[in-house]
């Protein structure tokens, strides 16, 4: 099992840790861990494209949370515009829908992670947390369908941030 999969499993474990009255600490860590599962899925996928396996961990460390969020926000808007044009059914539409799920989930789960980690006034319920985890799990599945596509690979590059002129 890969590290992102382990993180997703850990998020589920934390969300279900206390059967009766879940502790806020467990629920908050579950939200945070679910986000990190998706973060590491995407940064690891990008690093796998690096030719030298012994340097891939260095490539994965180049990814910045803020730049990734901005890239996802931009790409999810592009996906929404494409889908709003009612394109004909086919691979392009399917890929855009899958990419929209991935980008929207990354954007939303990062916001939820910030709330879970820094907003002590917010009370989490197991239902809310499991909804976040389910969304991340869905993003994992959608990523698998586009990971080898041109759109998927171009998206991974965009996560490093905007091109500097």
C-alpha cells in the first residue's frame, strides 16, 4: 500500500476511533490526514515522472500547498466552463469531470484542513468528517481514471505553480 493510501486509511481509522463520543482531536486529525492523503497522492504522482528514482522524494518536496490550491482553483474553474458548454459525451468530457472532482476536492479539503487545524470554535461531527474522507476517496478514484492522460499529466505540472517569465 502506498503512503497516500495509508494516510487515507489512517483518516478513516481516526474518524471511527471512538465509537460512541468521538473526540474532537480524532475528528480534526482525520480531516487533516485526509487532506494530506490527497496532497501526497498528487505530489507523489508527479514525482514518479522523474527519471531518477532516488531523487523522486526531492521532487515531491517541491510542491507547495498554496501553489497547489491556486492551481486547483484555476483548473476547476476551467473544468466548470468546459462542462457548462454541454460538450458531446466522450473521453474529453469524462476527463474534465474527473479532473473537476480532483481539483474541487483538493481545494475544499485544504480549506477544511485549515478549519480543523486552526479554528477551535468549529465543532466537527463524525458525519461531517466522513463526508470529507469520502470526497477524498472519490478524488483518488477519479484520479486513477485520468492519471495517464495528457490532461492529468499537464495538471500535475501546473501544481508546481505559475510559470515565471
